[in-house]
């Protein structure tokens, strides 16, 4: 998707390859991978922290809470 200043890409991961040291139960483990992110335009690197909730169950509760606030 082309935006005014950049592109936004949407994709589906269909396979991955990793060294065993970065896996837990055969799945990627964020804590073991320790990825970093670069944000623009502030030019800062960020580390990924702890898990703060489950996407679907907590996300639905948050959505419902926001709807009731309006």
C-alpha cells in the first residue's frame, strides 16, 4: 500500500528458518531472539519487552471497553 511518505506492506508468513537456540517448543521465542526495532523519524532503536496480553481475548475486551466509554 503506497502512503504519502512511505509504503505499508502486509504479508503472511508461510515458513521460517531458525537456529534451535532461538526456539521454544519449535516456535520462535521473542525473549531468545531479542529483536530490536528502528523507528523513524526519531532515529531510535527499541528493544521488545515482556508480553502484556493475549491479542484476541484481551483485544476484544479492550474494544468492548472502548465502545462502552462512548
